[in-house]
């Protein structure tokens, strides 16, 4: 049971894309009315430590303690013209399905599928099919429909009174920051690049100002909005500043935004789902039309573990 295929990307590249919406937008529900019942040991998350869209799902899975309920398969950070592949250390195959490439999971779900084979995806092992690859709704689904399995004391990342505000600020961040770096880095005209560049840094400036008054984007409580912003911030200086020519300012040049990013990084779920080696190898060695010699920069050398001082801020 799944929705009809729809467009996923406006501009795409091997291993990276400007995300629009998921091709498969099925939904796991607490009561199983969708055909996908929320239950332990049935679902597998497929993700990449290199991919910012994947990291959102990895953060939520870890923060909520759903790693006890939902399995995880990680791919190799280097994608080629066949797409994401499973690492050689696992014999080149996914131990759950035996697949060599993520594309095989798409074809198992829809044999005529010929679109982008993106990550993350939530796989239903019972019915051997993709439930969803719609990243904007996948994390919300984990936060709401798997509520019965969330560990005690886990944060409520999608509280009902704040859902509208979460979606509003997330939409702005998505267009200007999450996609903004891609629109700048993959631009094919000077005008398109400069438009994306200006929009990106206008939003970065606004976020820095906002975070001078509150600990998290919506106040004193960590929410889904923070989860959506972090993967772009953590890649900014290592990749986007150089590789995507987003070089007006580095993250470390922002007083509040840099402290905020360190505050998140030092929390379970954020820093432990960040792998700078895989991130840099993916972008610099996969996107050869930008970096034809595939040389991976050694830097930057910064401490993500230095004190952030954010605990003095309230809502």
C-alpha cells in the first residue's frame, strides 16, 4: 500500500539532490489502519551518515530511543552512477535484504520505478517494501506514530501546540538553508547562484539573531525544527563553505549560531550521528564535476566539544 510515484527533485546529482517530496509516502500508524502497524522489529531504516536528509531520521531514532524498535542499515558514503551501495565490510550486501544497492529496494517496491533512489527510507520487512522516503514526514511519523515505544524521558519533538510554528519556520529553513546550499552549489548560472547565496546568508543572519534570545528555535524546548536545521549546520564549514561556494561567512563566524550548533552536537543523537570523514568523502569524492581530482580537504580543525554557554538561555 503506497502512494503513486511523484517528483522527488528539481535538480539532482549523484548522491545528492534538491529535495522536493517523497516518491513513497505511506504511513505507519499506531492502530495499523494504514496497513502499516507501528510495532517492534518490523521496520528498517536505511540511511547514510554522509547524507544530511538521512541524519534527520538518525537523530530522531536515537533521541527517542527507537533504536530498540527500528533496525538500521547504513550505506557506503561513496555513491556512483548506480546510486547508494552497501559497504564492502558487510560483503557489499545489506544483511537484512541481501541487496547490493538501495535501488534494488525501490524496484522491489515498484518494479517499473525509474526515479531517484534517495535516502532515508523506511522499509517494511514484513511486506518487503518501502513505506516512505518522504523525509519531511518520515521524522514526524517516528515522533507521533511510534509514541508507544519512545523511551521514558525522551523529548517531545513535535508537541501539538507548536506543530504549526514548527512547520512554518522549518519551511523557511528548508528553502533558504537546507536546499539553499544545494541551490548555490549546483547552480548553473551566476544569477541563480547569487540568488541562492543571498537567500542563504539572509536566513543565517536571521537565525543567528533569533538564537541570541532563545536556546532553541522555538524557545526553551528542543523540537523537530532544530533536528531539521542541524544537519546543514554541521556540514557547513567542512563542505558547503568551500565545495558549494557558500563562502560569505563560516558557521564559526556566527556567535549564537555556532554556540547553538555545539549545544546540539554535544547531545545524544546529534554528535554521535555525525561522521565528518564520511561527510567529506561523500561530497568531495562523489561530485566529480565540482571537484574533478576528488581531493578531500584535511580541515577545518575546530572543536565541537568546547563549552557552548547556551544553558543560560531560556525561552
